[in-house]
C-alpha cells in the first residue's frame, strides 16, 4: 500500500491557487470558490507564534479560534495526550466511564458557580449549545410543559453551526443563505453600547434592553419560553461588552418567569477573562447551565460540555416520568484523551497562567486603545484578553456600511505580511491571543496592527473608498 504523505506537494499548492478543485472543503466557503479554494498553509507553531509556508513567524492574534489558551506546542499538554492514548484510547460512554472523565467532571463541578454540580461532555461548542437546548426541551417535556420551548437569543450573538444552535445566531449574513429553526427562536436587540442611539445614557440604554425582554415575555407568554441563551461577551459579534447591570437583570427576569438561563461561555471560560468560568466571578450571575468548549483543552483535543444545575436535574428525577429517556449523546462524549488533556490544561491555568493573563489584560487593552488615534478606528473595546478594533467611515454616525465591507480582511492581509494573524469580521478585527503572551509581545502586536490599519487607510483612499476625516 502506498504511504500517505502528510506534506502538501508544491504541485498541489500551485493547482489550488490556479483554481483547480481542492479535496478539502473548508468552513464558511463562498459558493463561487467552494471545493476550489486553497487557504494559506501553516506548517508549525510554538508559544504564541505560528509559522506559514514560507517559514515566517506570525503572532497568533486570535489564538486559533479563541482556543489556544495555553499556547502552541505546550509539552505538558502533548504529554498528557500521548500518555492517555497509550493507556486507554477510547471508551463508549453508553456503557462505561473512565477516570479522566470522572476526575474532570468533579474538578469542573467544584469550580462552577452556584449549584452547577453536573456536566455533560460534548465534542465542541456547537454540540454543547445543542445539548443544552435539547436538555431544556426534555426538562419541560417531563414536567408536562410541552409548549414551553421558545428560545430567546440576541442580535449579534453566535452560538454554533449545528441546525438548532445556528438558529440562535444573530450576526449579519448568518442566515442569508442557510435554513434555520426560526420558528423556535425570538431575538432581542444586541446590547452594544457603541451603537446605542445618540444622546442615550448607558443607564437608559440598559433599561431599554430589560424592558424589551419584559415585553417579549408578556407578548409570547412565560409559559411558552423555555430558555434565554447569552454569551457574557458576544465574541464573534465583535467582543460586545454589555452594560454592567444588564446580565444580572436579565438573569432575574429569567428566574421570575421560570425561563432557563444558559450562559454560553464557549469563548469566555478557561482563562480568557482570568477565571475558569466568568459568569459569576466577572458578571455576577449564577445561570442554570453553562456551555463551554475551546479553552477547556486549549484546542489540543475537541471537547466541550454543559454544566447543569443540580436543581434542574432534581426536577427531572422527581417529575413522575422516571422512564423517560434523554435520548441524546455523542460517540466522543467524555472522550478519555480529551478529558486527560483538559485536566492538565486546568492545572496549567491554575498554576499561574490565569494569574499571568489577568496581569497582561491591562497592557493588552491599554495598548490596543492607542489605535483609536487612527482615523479609521471608531472604537477599541474588550475585557481580559479579548478585544475588538471596529473600523467606521466616520465617528459621527459610526457607520461601517460606507466602507468596503472587506476592510477587516484588508487589515489582516497587511498584518500577515508584517507578522501577525488577526480575526477579520467584516469591518472589525478581533484579537484574543494565547494567555501566555508577554508585555513585549503585546507591544509588537499593537505596532503591527497599527501599521496594518495605516496601510489599509492608504489603500481605501487610493481606491476612492474613503476620504478620511
């Protein structure tokens, strides 16, 4: 049998770039390039850096996809993965459990807020959100509340790519060409202070958001709404940090109306905001469920999960429908290798990495804030080690639509030439580097981003797309 080669041949790369069909179909392709696209190759990584096909080191500004929290090529995580694979490669979660899965469940239950003492492991963020929603449905079915199934999410939110989780998404263009279970979802306004109406105070803006949810409950009926799903910070929506009292007040409305509050911490958990879970420690809420993924293994192995309230499971057990089956599971639920990696990752986070991240949060945001001096930048916002640089045509209207909507990609291309990967989202650039980043590396990142934005300003001016201010 011919040996399978890992290296991509130069001929294959050349063919892809000349428009020949490509075997690999990547996420989120455009119809015109689907199956005929070659994205840039990364060949290696170490610490906060990745290397491209030309051998250039690039700062990994988005930490992969918000996930490489412990940094690349961490020997402790590599060893944990290898050791577990040699000891026990896999088990069927339908029939058996493993020591890594049991130990990780116990560790997370000890660190989760309130009575979130149980965990259901999944393969990632989308499947974690899907699991939480299906558990809500099951919970209400066994309680005899089969009509209580509507899900409330928000404009600007992102919750996954499975059919049900993607139905909650509220970002521009997410639903243009894709079907969804829209009949099950109601969307509230995005809690974005930057885009609140001119002259509206933050307090009045927050009051309006709360009033909107109250009106929705009154209109639809609390007996029909099963869950409210919210990222503490809307990550892919542009790192939207809500008004300070918003999440606690939304939580209170849920509790008053028997609506499950699902905190989507796929991005914000495991050190990104300096804590294992941010819902309570950062935002002062104790939800009914917390979904997580990404940073739980620092991206070294696909793993996610749902922390579940003991009160919720007790209600299911005592519902009088003891024979009802929660017929939901995944082949790779509670995977022993993933759980072993997550345990070692948690040890690294609590062994100094989260404390370091908390220290770096100040120079990180202060450095990025200096980019507001540039005419193209409308706002730099963030919390912990996640931030967004939002570009606008003018600061009076904060209008992004008068700009080329590929401005984020333009900035990313320039930054890659200079040694930095960013996460471009329409008119925004999102940064969420590995938690191990140092102050000198933050300075380098900000400097490259500044140059990339300046070059983009020159491009837009030359092409007549922007006149500056």
